[in-house]
């Protein structure tokens, strides 16, 4: 069976590092633009809740802020409140602070 998600979007709020069950984690939400369709001028967005742990949580917290472009790879799971969330396994810099500082886009953590 396969459960893999890859998406690029913009953070809709400032990431915040917390500790849950002795594990560093960062909960974020990203907005992903829907594909533009022929004859339609406005493009909608889909919003996804994500959770990153340990090193990925640290990287997101340190390198990204609201409005930054980020690419995530992870798995989809049902959260305790019966909503879906993305469990982040990889973080790719697509336009966050680090890309602006180093001029390097596409860095993987």
C-alpha cells in the first residue's frame, strides 16, 4: 500500500515549536493554489494542516514564516479530531528565509 503526499504552498501563519509527549513538533497550515482552469479567472486555494517532528520541526520553525513558500513530502493520516493532516517527512525550501540568504532553492532537510 502507498500513502505519500507532496505539495507546495504558502504558510498561512507563523510556525511555533512545541513539545508533545517529549517530542518537539511544529503544527502548520499551508495554502495550496488549485490549478487554473480554462475560462476561469480566479484560482481557489486548498488548506492543509501539517505536523512536523524533531529536526523537521526545528527547520520549519527556524527558516520559515507566514507567507513563505514551502514544499513538503509526507503521509496523510486522520487526526484525533477526525480531520486529516499531513505528517511531514521531508522539507524542501522553495522560497523561505534560507533560500533568500543563501540563494539556494530546493534544499532538502
